[in-house]
C-alpha cells in the first residue's frame, strides 16, 4: 500500500490584543468657597462625595445621613496612563470561510410606563390625597394651601392648588428631571407607600415655608441689611450671585440686556415690592427699600 501524506495543520488566527484599562480620575477637590448643585462630585479627605442639592461651604465629612453630601466611596488612586503594547505583526493567514449572518434578535416590546412600579404607588397616593381633599383645602392657619396676610389672618392661596400639585407630582413621576423622578414609592406595599407619603410631606413643608405661606411663585426680597432691603437682592441674596450658577442644569442663558420684573411678592407688613432685575446701563445704582 502507498503511504498517505500527513495533513498539514491549519494556521490558527492570532489573538486580538485586549484593551488596556483606562486610568480613573478622581473628582476635583472640595472647595469651601465654591457653589455645588445636585449630582456634583468632589474629593475630600480620601473619599468621593456627591451633592444632593445646592450647597456652599458645608463640610462633606460633617454632612451626616440627612445632610447635603452623600458619601460615594473611596477616591480612586491616581494612576499613570498605561503604555500601549506594540501590536504583533500578524502572520499570513488563509482567508476564513464566510460565516452565515446571524439572525437579528427581535427588540423587546416596550415595558411599563416611565417610573416603573412607582406608577401604581402614584395612583394610590393620588387616591389618598383625593380622600383627604377637605382637610388639605381647609381654610385658616391649619390648612395646607393657605397664605398669611398682613393682619396675621390666613386665607386660601390664589397661586397654589391641590389639583395643580397632584398634576405636578404626576409629571415628575412620569418624566425624569435631570435623571431623577419624584419618589412616591416603588410599589404598593405599606412600607413603600409610607416612604412616598413622608417624601411628599417634606416637599409640602418646604413649599409651605418658602412659597405657599407668602402666596408667591417668585423670589422674595427678604435679606435685610442695615435695616433695609437692598434692591440689588434681585441679583443674589446671602452673598450669592444668581447669574453665576454656571453648573446648574436648569440655568437659563444669561442675557446682559434683559429687564425682568417679578409677578408676585410677599405681603407681610413692610414687605418690599416685586423684585426688578436689569442691566447696569439701565440701573447704574440701587438703594434700599425702607419698610418703616
């Protein structure tokens, strides 16, 4: 018999080089003089912290569980960029046989409405608010949507209404605001619903203190200096500069020629009129509103 030739081994393809991990940079160091807004991250004393809302000068290590700063974790160690390894010269390889095209995977059908399980919790909360409508819309100082008058009496607010609040919360659950939603609970368990009610109560308490009480939707002139209310408070109060909130995702583009007058203002005794903001070319100097 004739000897059979040994088959030649097929050349194996060269392995592709694996991508090298990229160095991770730590967020900038915390600066007590800088203004931070929600989701800004800083590095301080070896850890990374994330701001929950507007803050300035608050030490991240002293924020606590309910404070403005949230501990993210240890700051990444500084690393030097990895030198890329030279690519090996590939050996000549035979052309591979054509492979059949894989069947496309069908796209999944749309899931639940935005907010996931929060939608059921939202409907539950809306029903509870409707059941409490008489108490929520009560007049007098024990009501929710009431404002204080110069004579210390309380009347129903002309700006804030229960139906508007429910509609607003619904929008903030169904639609993200800067990647976040108003939390009303993840499902209809009693514990989750309790979390949602507490969140709503905190929101209402802040709104009652800042806005509903004064029946306003614009900034009040309230920062008294040397016995008067500076007219320049429209540009910033408590040492702030409103137009310099450069990192806020909600900031409008600054128009240096814009003139704007607020539509509402507080009505306490001696309260200043609505704030007015305009360019220095139109208002080269400002004074004080004397409440006396």
